[in-house]
């Protein structure tokens, strides 16, 4: 599919900062490009998806194939009803998790065949891949400490154990290394602002927005030096 919009995904384990960083990137891209920005997530980006999300994360225990099929069903509906229409009208779509999460969690974590999980997901979305995927890489122990302050009860994946989360992290890194043209891998153990600054540089470069970024920087310099801006230390009305 070649639609006029841009499709971006955020990936990584639980609590690495995906929601925080995708929101900040969305605000910045909306301002920078003037385009509509759609922030969404998997599983559960649609109302059917919310039901599937509840079933897969908080429902009864299920075998790995059932789990993989439920994620794929959520993804198929998400792409067909929300992502594709938005890309077709020229929006920037930022999704918090996409099919790489399925491959990393179901194949890395649950030990299903990675190629099979990927094929299932690609079939579900008719081959749609993001232009850029940002992997926020973090030691699961650090991520868990961040999330420790939350009071909601842990879901089925969050309860899956340290070894599961370590394998999932390795699966994300291996996937990113295999397709460097699509992936941006960042160390998520840094201040929010520093990570966001790096994401902006890398995403703009991948989307070919670099001239616009340079222009924006020039403009902000011009404004700062323009008349009417009191310099630091200049007393008002003095
Ligand atoms: N760089 C950072 N340094 C320290 N704390 C952070 C950083 N980024 C996010 N946090 C905090 O860590 C927690 C998890 O962040 P966030 O919800 O963005 O992660 P997430 O990857 O979306 O998590 P989940 O997988 O649970 O949805 C939040 O309390 C957030 O404020
Ligand atoms: Mg989140």
C-alpha cells in the first residue's frame, strides 16, 4: 500500500516509556508538519480491540496459538478500520505497539515459531509495515521499577516472569538488527527529554523531514533575535 500518510510504531517491553514518548512525538509532528496525527495502540485501539485486549490480557488462561490469533484479529481490525483510512487521508499514525510485539512476545517469549507469527500478522494487515519503528530498549528490571508505582493489577503478560521478559527483549533487539532501515534503537535508560530529542532527529531523518526541521530551527532562531523579545536580565519597562 502506498498511502500519503506516515506510519510509525513504538516497541519495547512494558514500562519502557512507549506511551510517554509516542505522545511527545505526536505533539511535535503535529506542530511541525501541520498534519493530522492519530495516536493509537495495540492491542485495543478500536472498540472491538478493547474487548479482545480484555480477553487476551485479563481473561482466562489460553494456549499460545489462541493468544497469537487474538492479537492478530485485533491487529487486522485495527489496521482495516483505523490505521489504513487515516494513512489514506494523509495523517501521521503513531501506534504504541504493532506486529513486532507479537513476534517478540509470542515467538521470543512464548517460543512459537517467529516466522509463523510474523506471517500470520502480515496476512492480517495485508502486508502493512511502519516506515519507522522506534525500539525503546531497557533492562526489564529497571522498567518494572518504573511501573512499580502504579496500583493497577498486573496483566497475564506482566505476570509472566523475568526470563520471559528477558527473552522478549532479546527478540526485539534481534529483529531490529535484522532490518536497520526500518528500526531506530534507543537506550531508554535516560531522561525523558533526552530520549525524545533523539527520537525527533531519527524519525525526521527517516521520514525525510530534515529540511523542515532545519527550517524550524532557523525560524526559532530568527524569532529569538527578532524585536520585542526582552533579553535575559533586561528589566521590564526599564
Ligand atoms: N525516561 C524515563 N525515565 C524515568 N521514568 C520514565 C521515563 N519514561 C517514562 N517514565 C515513567 O515510567 C512509567 C512508564 O512509562 P510509560 O507509561 O510511558 O511506558 P510504557 O512503555 O507505555 O508502559 P506500558 O507498557 O505499561 O504501557 C511512567 O510512570 C512514566 O512516567
Ligand atoms: Mg503504555
